C-alpha cells in the first residue's frame, strides 16, 4: 500500500494499533511501500511462514521473481488491509498469480483473495470475448507462472468455444457486394459481447500464446478453416509486413510461426499474401523450412496469381525497394511450378495456359517501367517464351511487351534493340500481329523483314488450306459449279495478293529512302527482296520494275492467278 492510502485508511485496520509504525518496507520497481507484517500474515500463508521463520527478506525475492508491478501489489495490499479492491480484465491474471504464490487461499482465510479473483474471472471475464482476450493479452507474463494450474487451458477453451459459435470473432471475411448482409447477429442469450458489437482482435495477443491457441483451434475442427486462415494472415500483416524495420528477430519468429500455422490445400490463401510472405521470409533470413513452405504453396496455385502479385517477387530485398530489381525469384517459382506439375502427370493443360498468359501480362507490366533494365527484361522474356512453348499458339503477347519496352526505353541503340527482339518468334505472330509489327517503326528493320516473310508464309498457307477445302467440296458435289468455284478461287487469290502487297508497301518506302542516302556498287540486296515480293520478273533488270509506290490515282492492273 502506498503512503497516501495507508494514512487515509488507518481507521479500517482492526489488528494494528493506530499508533503502530510500519515494520515492513518494500520497493516494487522503485515505488516504496510501508506495511505491517501482521496485516499481510493474516491473509497470506506464505508471509505468515516467513514471519515465523524470521525470513521476511525472502518476500522481496518472491515478489521480484513474480515480476509484480506496483499497481497490482498495491491492490493486494489494500485487500490485506480490508480496503475496497477493484478487479479488471487488465489486472485479474496478475492478482491471481500473486494470490496463488503467497498462499492467499481458503485454507488461510474464508475471505481470501484467490477465491474472490477466481470468482471474478469465471463470472465476469470468461463469459465475454472482449474481456477474455484482454485478460489473456494483459497477463501473458503471469500466465507462464500459472502453467501448472491450467489457467492457460481455461482461456484457450473459452475463446475456442466462442469462436466456434461465431467465427466472425476472428475477423470478417471479405465478401462480394451481392453477398454482404447486415441481418446476422449473435444469439442474445449468449453473453459473448459487452455493449458494443466490435470485438477485441485476437491478433493483439503475443505470439507465444497466439500460436498454441491457433494450434488448438485447428485441432478442435470446430472453427471453419477459412476464419483461422483469416486470423493468421492478419497476424502476419500486423507483426511482419507492417512492423517496424528494427524488429528483425521478432518478425522472423512470427513469419516462421505463420508458415507452420497455414494450411497447405490449394486456394485457401491469396497469392498476394503468399508472395509477400515468401519475400519477407527471405529478407528476414527465416529458416529454410519456412521459405520452402511458402514456395510450395505458391507452386500449387501459381495459375491463380495476377501480374501485380508477381511484381512482389521482383522487388528488391531491401525494405521499401523498387519493383523489377530482381527476376531470379520469379524464375525460381516458375521452375518449381513446372517441376511440380511434371511430377504430377497432369493431363489438364489449362493451368499451363493460365501461367503462360500470366507471364506475358507480367512481362508487359514490367516492360512499361522505365526502371527495368535491358538484362532483366531479356531474362524475364526468355522465361515467358519458355513457358509458352507448345502451350500458346501465338506470340502476340511477347511482341506487345517488346513494343512497350522499346516505347519506354527510346534511348536504346540498334544493337540493343536487336538484343531485346531476339526472343520474338516472328513465325508465331498472328496475322493481326504481323500487320501491326510490319508498320512498327520502333522495331529494327531486320525484324520487320522477318515479320513480313512470316506473314507471306502465313498467306500462302492460308491459300493452300482454302484450296484444299474447295477441292474437297468439289469432290463431294461433283462437277457441278466448277466454273463458279474457279472464279471464287481467282477472286480470293487476288484479294490475298493485294493484302500481301499492301503489307510490304511501307517497308519498300523505308528501304528506298535508305538507299537514296547511301549507294553501293555491290549487288543490290533490295532487288533480291523485291524479286521475292514478286515485283521483278526474272528477265527484268530495271529498278523501276517495282510498282509498290505507284501513284494511288493510277489504277492497278488486275492480276489473275490460276490454281489447278
């Protein structure tokens, strides 16, 4: 008891003379207390025993070992002096601890502190979720000293019972707008809450209590696993992702505990959370088991990720580092994904298509950033191309990413542009992709020529397929309507040839402008190109034989190709 309380309440002491001086002087964390030994001995069997043995100095050691705070000790002293004592969820566990170790039980007195504190815990704390969480959080140090009493188990069982009845106590699940409803309320007959609807969050409990509590909740199987996952993810966000940078040791312990608590089935965890956890586990130098655990979970559901999720993996290992600094972790995760499903002998290729499209979208996202280096882009592009081999029919996604990179990196030299474009397979471009690439002035000329050549091959293949279809149709219908089919073939041939010449026209002009600036005595490469385009006949030797740039006012002669 403090000096002020002792002086103001002398009349309440029954066994001590008003004139007697305090004979016990104790400092609790630099706060002095002046008490009477007999007053404490009447309520405490341990103090009475020490007084009989003349070993009162041992009391100081006992209180020090219990890590008693001044406020709690003052409450105990007030009880010994018969004064009013106010229990709360903040101090109840500490009071129980002191009362237990000082022997303030029924054997010593019918009006004992241990009995009153236990009654308050049972009637006022355990029936309410908020009070139970607050008491558990406030008395975490004292609970260790009461392990043999089983008080921790009582707290855990109380919380699990309430969460089983109303899982929303662990957190609100994120729902779609059409699924949201405000008509849910807990049964009013159950005293789960105090006055307000908002509940105390379990993630405020220290890790050494939170982890065993979650383990028991998982084993009970009385709480939906989705709500346990929600609580664990919130715990990681508070104590790992959003924690102070200086708390490295604590954050490492938490991320390792989180990995142990999380389930393994596919789809229960968001990819964003898994990528963030893996990144932090590496940055915090967590155990190899922890890092491997997150990597395996990502591997199982990589096809469910978004491009922005992969962006987390490419972020540097420094705190608050910029994105797209390192692509090695992306490569590791993608490699693990294909290795996992290769061993699974999975016949469904839809997962692989999703991952291939995911990487193309991520490549485009990264290419738009001016901070992305050439080497990093090429490395990521090679990973993307490898993932699409035999999976995606067209390479239009790769082309769009290359175009975005060239757009955001206009300072690149011609050789650097060729380095960027080396991953592009022109023959895998769709006809629409070829049309766009042929007119793209950001691409190197050599790549444009390859695109045009690939486009020409596609046109010829298309013609061949159409001819085959018509021949099969003729075989089925007989000789009727042969002449009309031949006219249709001739019209189709003219249209395709017109598209081919139109696609080549822009490149012809670009090459002509280049040749006007620089002439050479060597055999004309352009003549060979035009001959391939069909602009020169085998007997023609004049450059003017090319009619690609004829004035639009002049009518083109109709060209007929007869296919037999």
